[in-house]
């Protein structure tokens, strides 16, 4: 009989379909915040009036903002954002933007709580994985007291996770920091706000959600509740993403994409480890600067094929949930990627054979490579998967 | 566009496929508890060695116990249990048993926190429902002594932050609610449920079906909960008949527990249920009908009554239960028949002479007012009762 534990993080509320500025004010009032720090997307701040609406509504509760967070969250930028928040004596962080902005917010919480002011300051807090054994060292540290509300504009889903990645600008490696209270207290899903998100980013992070659902469902360390939410996500996402591709102004389709993403995140939410697609994807992102969503598009079908011998029955259930019980799960995923006109080969995202050895070596440092349902124990295994995705 | 928010209850974890004694001792240790009070099923305590195993695993951290909680949690019994827990200076309550034991535990933690020692003492904490359906939830300090719940049925109350109890004088069931009344940990042990009588296991399984159906049909639901509810119905429609066919099939019992867990997502997120729950509470409180049976006699009729308001959703329920195109009331009625549960009011001892009283009390139940098809008069309830006569 299947045994295990489903961990529930200290998130309090999820808003759906409400105008995000209204929902932010509701929460600021409920939490009695007086000095709100906005960590926001540069584009939303400079090319739309969305952030200005929030500043207006906050009135004198607006303390400061920061809108210069590059993709993949380099730690020097995190330090600059934290300095602004510290200076402003922020008592609540509101992030409005994509996965980088959301994850940066989680890192800023830790930087504020523990007075981190230089790159070395992050070292005691980060997760460390032994490359040989895959054993994870997760440092335990005092929880942040200045918490976060997240308003995501993509489907990458990081707002449902208690760990935040950030990139060491010297080692060029993405690393994670984790604490239960790094998870946002509240998530606000507003489909209309996502109309500003570039189409490639919206759809590729939608594929990221598919990846969350598939790797959570396939994980040997999963749980039966997450199986249910993952399969339901896979019933919703392919159709909702195709509708969203066909008509980018279809708000109901965007809303369904957000629902699918939310269900798909239940695995990450409850700390179910992901697998090889996420693990290798982290390296493609950190070492080769491939956008997160595109990482999934190039790795997921190959990882599914490589895993087939270990997860045949689960892949059958995935195919059934995606609408064709007779098809190969990998083919259904590949077809969805093609229909969304996303890049599906490593060379299309600018990664070439001469980088494979470095990617494979760094992949063995990633905790989720070691949590793959079919054991990945050597860099050669990673190379095999990369060759399938050339 | 659909909008709203979903509340996440402050539960810490769910342990599944567990062995009770071991998991309770581990959790008590993880929480640093020193004086543990057991509120347990009388049958489990007196006719099996399951509770003895827990006492043994807790050893010197065992502080006291109470095993005499009647169905529907009369408040005089809760006061007795609370007095025992208070005397034992308890710092953690562990409930092991069915829905009554679980709910009594939640109310007991409020008695401890606010020193309630008389029936009148409950008054300031009770949810008040005006006849027009408006709610008044009293706000009060959260209980500091938390609960670990080990359920032996599929009624799912351990995932909810509200606890029902019955006033022994007025014979009306009322609710007390606080976020921290939700158990900190739920332990699901399929093998422990082998002691649960079949009728209780299967009828509370139907209660889970009811949780999923009414959460999915609620106009106040959430899209996340819709997904959980449909998955629950996919699983329950298969796992309950398997459990009926072979009561010793532990995998079927584990699947029933998983489905119950998915099904209760709506209640856990404070999504209001509908008339099957609302009228069911009255059948429980005023006529003494067991919870699971209230679903068996009410749900098909409520679905038929609601059809004009929820036709599209009912089609998706039938599809999830593997019978696309069939009327949902019939699909559920067939499942009840397969499980050999009672399906009419008469079979559970409620005669038409009681309908008037049931209908009047039903209008005081909050979930009657959140039914997807408006119920505003005694006649509306009578119409549903007649369909289930």
C-alpha cells in the first residue's frame, strides 16, 4: 500500500477572476499592511498603467517599488531590490509579474529577514545537492516575517512554491532557497492582467504547467491527492492552451489556463519532487539562459520517452487524461508543443552539442535530476536524453 | 467571468497509508506534545486493541481519554469530555473514530480555550442563521490546543474547520467555526477502517459523493475545487463498489480515502454546500438519521429538483462517474442501490407526519439557502421530501 505525507504550506488564500488591484487592496486591509513594497515587471510598470493603478489605490501605504529584475533572477539584482525594500521599511511585498519577479520576491524576503547584503550572504541558506548521491541538504533557518502576495502574469506557477531560485552571477548556476514561509500568503489570479504578457511567454509557461502536472504525477515520491489534481490539470490545459493560442483575447481561455496551472501546481505546492525535465531544465536556464517555458518544450517529450520503461502505466493515464488513451504520452505532449508553435529542439533554443558535457555535469548537481522516476545516475544518462532532444 | 477566492485551512499535513499508533506517536513527538488526550470510538476502545496500541506507543505522554461520545455530538457529552481533558491538563487532542468523534474533538478544543462548562456557555460561539439565510459567524480567539484526527469513516469532517453539535434540549444541530479548529494533522489508515461497520463505511462514502457533487454544483465554488470534485467522483464511483464487494480489500479502502480527501476540498475551502447537506442536517438533528443515510435519501431527489439550475454541471458529473448522457439523479440512485443503502425517507424511519417539522427546521439550515436552485419556502422543501418519501 502507498504510504507518505502530504505537506500543506502556510498559504492562506487564492483569488481567481477578480481585478487584481481590488484584490490587493482587500488583502492589504486584511493583513493591516502599512508599508507596501511593489516588486514588479518592468514592462507593466513602464508601458501600461496597471502598476500605477495599484500605487494610486495604496495611497500612503505605498512604500517603494523596484522594476528591474532580469530573467533568471541574478542575485546582484535581488540584493538591489532588497536594499530598496529595507530602506523603505516594507512590511509587505507585493510581486506583480512573471516567474522571475515572483521568485525574486521570495529571495528578497530572506534577504530582509537575515540582513543579506552581498553574494556570499546567500550561501548558508541555499539547498545543496551532493552530485554523487543526490542527497539534499536543506538548511533550516528563521522564517521571513515580511511576507509576500503574488500576482502572476505567466503560467510558470512559482507563486505556489515555497522555494525561490536565483542565479549566482559568478558561477552562472541557478540555486534554490527554501522555507515554508517563503510561499506567498495570497495568490491573485487575474486573467485580464495577463493580456499584456507576450504570447510566446504565456504559452511556453503553459507548457511548464503541463510539465509540473506530468512530473508530479510520475514521481515515485508523489501522493494520491496530487495524482488527482495533476490528471485534472492535464484534462484542462491542452484545450485551454490551444484556445488561448487561437484567440489571445479569449479571457475565459486564459482563466481556464490559470485554473489548469493552479491544479498542476499542487505537487510543487506540497513538496512533491519533480523529475528529469525540471532538473535538466534548471541547468538549461541557469547555464544556457533558455527561458523556463522553452526548457520544458525541448526536454519533456524526450524525458517521457527515456522514462517509458519505468512509468508505462502512468504514461497511459496521462495520455487518457490528455484525451487519447491509445496514443503515446510523449507524442501527445510533442503535438501540443507543435500546435502552440513552440521550439521543440535544443538547437532552436541556441543550445549545441559542444555545451552538452557541461550541461550533463551541472545536471548532476540538481536535486530533481536525482528524483527522476527512472534513475539518472551518471552524466552519460543526461547526455542520452539531450541527444534525443537535439 | 467567474470570480471569488478560495480559503486554505491551516492544516499542516495529511499522512496516508499510515499505521495509526506509529503515526500518532510520531506526530505527537513532532509537535512536542507531552499530555495527550484521546477522544475515541467506544467500539474501538472496548472491542479491539487499536486504542491500547496507541496508549502504549504514547507511553508516559498519554494523559487521559473519553470513549463515550454518542452520534450527533450532544453538547452535554462534549462538556463531559472537555472536563476530562481539562483535568488531564492536555496539550494535544487525538481523535480516533467516526465523524461524531472528530467533530466533538473540534468543539472540545473551543471548550478548553474558552472554559465552557455549561450548555449556555456555547451560545456566544454558535453560528446564527437568520430565516432569510443571512449568517452571523462569531469571531473568537483560536484554540491553542490542537487536534490530530484519525478518521474511521468517509464522512470527511476532519478536513473542515467547523464542528457541529446538538443542543440536547432544543434538539437542533448548530455549528461552531474557527480556522484553527481544523485538525493540524489528519492520519489516513485504511487498515484501521476494517473495524468500521460496512453500512457506516459505505453510507459515509455516499456522503463523500455528496460533498463532491454539492461543491461542484455550488454557485460559490472555485475552479480548483471543481477539479478535485470531478476527480473524487471518478474515483468514488469505482472504489465504493469494490469496497462493498470485498470489505477486506485494503487498496479499495485506500482509494476510498483518497477520493474522500479530494471530495472534501470544497468544504475544506469553506464552499457552501446545498440542500442535500442542509436538509440532511435536519434529518440528523431532528430525526436522528445517521449522516451517511441522509445523503442516500436526499441526494438523488435534490439533484432532480436542481436540474433546471444545474443541467450542464450534472452532465459533467455523470460523465465523471462513467455514465455520460444519463440523468445524474439516476446514476447516484443506482450507486446507492449497488451499495445496498436505504434510499427513501420511510426506510430511515422518517414518516410524512414529520415532513412539516423537517421543512420548517430546514429553512434554519444555512446550506438550504445556498442551494443552486433557490429554496425560500416550506413548500419547496416539502416538494423535495415528497420526491424522497
